[in-house]
C-alpha cells in the first residue's frame, strides 16, 4: 500500500487542524510580531521560527519548532539560531516534539513542562486583589514583578514590559494587593485560542491566590475560546484549580547567558 498516514504537522495542513498545532503557530507568530514591534530580529526557516528581542530575560528570545525535525533539519535550525543570536545571548528552544540531547550544541536542558488546556467556561473571581491591565497598570510594575517572580533580579528588565507590545498583540495584567504589585500574567489571542504566559508571583506573595486571580483575568480576554499554556512546577496547582487539563509534556532547552 502506498497510503501514508498524516502526522498532523505537514506544512500544508491548516493551522486549526489540532489545538496543539494552533498553540505552536500562535506562539511562533506572536514572537515574530513582538520582534517586529520592538525593533528585534526574526527569522522563519523550514520547521522553525526564531525571534531575538535583544532582552536580558532569556524567555523573551525564542526558537519555536513548528514541525517534528529530523537530525539534519534540527542542525539547520540550530545553525540558524547561532547566526541570529549573539554569542552571549540567553535564548530558549521550545518544542512539542521529542528531541535528542543538545548539550553538544551548547544548550542546557530546562525540562519537560506540560502543555495544559482549559476549555471555555466561567472563571472564578478572586476578591481582595485589584487586577489592572497594562497600560492602566504601570509597565514598570509588570517588569519588576516578572523579574522578581522568576528570580532574575541580576539580569535586568524584560522586553515583554515594552508598552509597544500591548493593545491588540499582548494583554498584560498586574495584580495589586494593598497598592503593591504582587502578580503578573499575560495573554495573546491568535488562531482561535488564548495563549497564556508570563505568570509570576514573587516568593513572598505566594499561596494567597494572587496567581489564580491574574491567570483568570488573562484567560478572560476571550472567555469563549480554549486557553493553552505551558506550566511550571510551581504554577501547576494554580492552573489545575482553574480547570486546566494536562495534555502532554513539551521539551525546553536554553542557551544560557555568558
């Protein structure tokens, strides 16, 4: 028989073929748009999208695989990354596909964080915390909480807090308790899904429901759409309480700052 079974990742398939495909292309298109708006650099190659926002925060600078790579294809993507990013840049590689050991290419394993899905539905309201949307919330507040929440004080600020990225591209929220910024989250709406990212709560403010409140506010940007995110270990209980389901584990590597 000559019939070939499809994998769901053929280039000619529509983006909306599966939720996983929507997520990958939403993430990829979003980082390209972010680079375009902030004067960064971006590149589309066969099987991947690369964007360098020139940020000291490595998760602002990303390579996203858009299809399952073979060995030669992965080498081409990593060669393209070596040409795009300065040698001292901190950047991350995100893949929903299994990858070989990449330490020989100067990368360090981050882990296998799960991709999680929340179907459309009512969201909880958390009293006792005020949630503001950037630019009503000061972008500097978003930046400070994000950097502290990820333990990145020594690296400087994040490109995500650039006001040029808000509006129709990113929906960033800051949670305030007693007038103090205590939590952040953000959303991007593309390809019929809400993609959640940048959920951060500094250690001293955790276990008070602040992460739940800002994540719910970010999901509410388009409550009639399914929401997807990549979960950290700390954030997993928060997302589970909000009704997110584990789909499968992704793979993340990073090129650390030098």
